[in-house]
C-alpha cells in the first residue's frame, strides 16, 4: 500500500480548496504553491469539484492534487479518473475502504473514535484522517492514544487553524495537518491570491524543521 507521506512535501500541510470554477481552483493552487506548499485537497462539495481536480492536475503539475469529502466508492472511482493523486475521507465504510484500495492511490480514511481507529488498523491502514479533529478531542486525544496505537499516524482536519497548528505539528503521531484556513472560501471567491499565498507562507513557517 502506497502511503500518503510518500507523496507529500516536507511542509506536512494539506490546504483545502473549494472553488466554483476550475480557473479559480487553478489560481488558488498556484497561490498555495507560491507560499511554499506542494499539495492541495479539493473537496467534493459542489458540482465543479471534479473539473477543479482535472484542471489542477493538468495546469499546475508541480502541485499534488488530492480529493476530499469522498463518501462512496463511486466518488472514489470518479476522483481517480479525474486525476486525483491521493484521497482523504471524512468517514470510512467497508464498501468505501474496498473502493479506496482498488484505486491504488495513497489515501487517509476518516476516523473520529477509538473504534474507528481499531477498524482501520485491522484493515491494514496506518495513516488516518482524524475528523472533525477538534470536536473529536484534538491534541489531547492524539496524545492519549499515541501509546495505544503505536505506528498509527494522523492527519487532523476540522477546527485546525493558524492558532493551534503548531500544537498538532509537534505531536509524533501527526504526519500532516489539513484545513481550509489557508485558502478560505471567501478569499477564493474574491480572487485574493496574494492573501492565500501569504497564509500558506505563514502556515509553513510554523512547521518544525523547515
């Protein structure tokens, strides 16, 4: 199984993009890359998402583009065909897990409880998405379970922002952090690409070791 960490750059940040057009998604991805981050997650929350993935893959090849909010096997196959290079999910059913494995793409299945984590570990998954991170227990939860699930690492997403980013990145069982604060919908809609680049650079400056 290819791991998501094999694809991500050293920034360990996965900015989320939701755009109403492929052109806006491309511009946002370029702005994020200019800020020093080499991957983005396009969420499947509108009808334009697949076109956004295709456009970023074709027009911004220096950025790894993934798909988020994938909830079904059909969606997993669709984002694979659109050119997504990795997949993250907010939750994981047996059918969805089977479809994720069939794509051959790196993926982080979504978990929010110890039972969820146990199921994914039994299935052979070692890199998981904790969502919604803050509401699920956040940094305190991740610290508490580090000795229970050795070798399992997480990408906390949901409630993570500039004010608590460093606390998550400092944890040994966090392989990456996802969030929408770098490219919020408002800035994307306004076309404020400079603002997005500045947010990306500010977030990257908090990553230990860079």
